[in-house]
């Protein structure tokens, strides 16, 4: 995955004529930490997990990025995702750098007690390198508000009351209105912009969604509210389709109870991976990376793709889609709604002042539309696709901050 990010980084750096030394400074993470997390499991057996935190760049502010709990989590994933966070925070113009981390555990097979222990061990081992003005974690795959609340509680034991150390917390524990659905809402807003660009209206479009967790379910619900039809949804266990449009609210209730869309009675079952090739206008990959690859890209039928997930498209597939004229709104723009409302949450925590949901939604919508327009402007001006344009915008803003902070003789084409 790191290789994929590097490919896009280099392409954008070429557009910017970025000198070699500056490429190195902007590419290499400033700190990579790996910690051993030992807990007694519920059977009294000793279990070891590896925890990671990669802090990529802090030129534009404290570092920010999610925590992922997944058996595949490793240094490469953390580094690639941290890198994306640096450009993402710059694209939506919030005062943060980029970081990412996680633990190589499988929450689906762990009890809440074990998850609580492993989370607290992680904080204990990383407390010197996280903090409200240093690095602020947030939810990602398989982590949620409850886990963020444990992080705040554990960190506050060492540092005193510190709600701003982590975002995505429960509302009753200094979380923000609208944070839970923020990434999905951002996806809906950029889709609105993309539809305008393609001269389509909400009523015209059929949408397929890959992944029905935080991002996929909220995006599907908000998109259905605009009047589009969600015709196919898939997750790690299977898919469900309905040509007339799935009842997304009912599907959400089903998943809350059964932990998968599989078996939902309001549609027909299909083999999950087929959702990528579904006959729709819009495809929203919102699961994990490498969903659209050289193996299936020729069969992708949607002509708008909004990347809710991080890194869902491989570089080979990306080139094919660009050549075919598919409008791909890239992850570092499309899923930036989450980190944007995380920023609002952090600001509320620091001020000890709570915003109403209407304000959160309005400011999020404004930020997403502005970022979309800025990326599209770069794409048009440089005659490049939206993904490379997003990288160009992000690298340019971070590069400007980095070169203004210290003496770096290289100049960036601005
Ligand atoms: P989540 O854990 O809430 O949900 C993940 C979903 O993906 C689940 O429905 C799961 O069943 C599905 N899934 C997992 N493996 C799959 C597979 N092999 N095939 C099909 N489906 C599969 O996670 P999330 O927070 O919704 O994150 C999803 C993606 O969005 C990730 O790439 C994440 O990095 C990115 N993202 C999340 C946020 C956020 O605020 N949560 C913000 C930005 C980006």
C-alpha cells in the first residue's frame, strides 16, 4: 500500500517540479513507533499484540489520524495511511499534520474486556508521543467512540483532564455532534458536487456501496435521503441488492443486530466482491484498500467513483479508470469529512464549548465543497485527473508550510 501512495506522490511531485531533497523531506515519516502490547486474555492466557503509530508530517500542525484494529495492521499500512492523512488535512485546510496507527488484533474474536485492556496498554506505551498538541488519534476500521473514550480516560490518568487527546469520542464524553456520520456526510457532499459536474441529478442515480461500517452505512443513508437509489451493498460476509432501492435504515438495524448485511430480507443475496462490478452510475468503495484492481477494473461499470475507503484503487486500476473517463473522487478528498469534524471536536474540547449539529453539518459541507472546488481547479489548470490534483494541492500546501518554517533552499512551483 505504501508503494501505491508513493506512486501518486511522485506523479504529483513531478507536476510541482519538486526537487529531490524536498521530495525526501515530504515523503519520509518523522517518527515510527512499534510497541508490544501484552494482556491476560479472558482465559488467563498471555497474549501479545503489536501496536503501531507512524507520525508522518507536522508542518501544518499537530498530527492527526485514525487507529485501526485489524489482523493485517503493520508498519507498512500505518506509514501509507499516515502519509495520506498529511495530504488530506491540507486539502480540507485544517491545522493538522498526518499520522496513523493501529493494533494487529482481531476485534471480531475478542471480548470487550480484552479490547479495553489492549487499548489501555497502547496508550500507556505511546503516552509520550500523543497529546492534544502532538498527535491526536481518531476512529478507523474496527474502532469506535467507546474505544476513543477509553483512550481519553487512560491518557487523562497521566496528563490530567485531556478530552482533546482523541476525537470521535462518545457525545457524553466530550464528543462532537455529527462526528459519527461525518465521513459518510462528506462522501455525500462530494458526490453532490460530482453529480453537478456530470450534469446528473440525485433522482437519476443508482448507487452501489462496498463496506457497510461507519463510512459505508452513513454515506448510504444520507445519499438515499437525497433521493438516489442504493441498489447494492456488500460487506466482508456477502452482499444484498434491490433494484427498487434498498431500505437503508432497515439495513442499518439489521447490521446492528447481525454484524453483516448478509441475510437481510429486504433484497436478494449475492457474492460480496461482485458489488465492485455492479451495473450502477455510482460506486462507493467504503471497506478496505485494494478493492478495485487490475483483475476487476475492466468490469467496473460505474462512471463516478467516490472513494470512502482509504486506498481502495490500485495505481494500475486508477490509470485504466482515468483513461476511460471515469470520474474518481480520490480518498484524500472524498473521505476527509471525518477528520474535518474531528478538527471541530478538538476545537470544541479546547474551548470547552459545544456546537449544535446544524453548525457542524454546515461547516463540514462548506469545507468539503471548497476542497472539491480547489482540487477540480488544479485538475483543470494542470490538465490532470482529480487524484493527482488532490495530491498536488496537498503537497503544495504542506511544502509551503515546511519551507516557511525552516531554511529549505529549494523552491516549489506554486
Ligand atoms: P468499519 O470497521 O466501521 O467498517 C468496515 C466495513 O468494511 C464493514 O462493513 C466490513 O464488513 C467491511 N469489510 C471489511 N473487509 C471487507 C472485505 N474484504 N470485503 C468487503 N467488505 C469488507 O470501518 P470504517 O470506519 O467504515 O472504515 C472504512 C474505510 O474508510 C477504511 O478504509 C477507513 O480507513 C476509511 N475511513 C474511515 C473514516 C472514519 O471516520 N471512520 C474516515 C476516513 C476514512
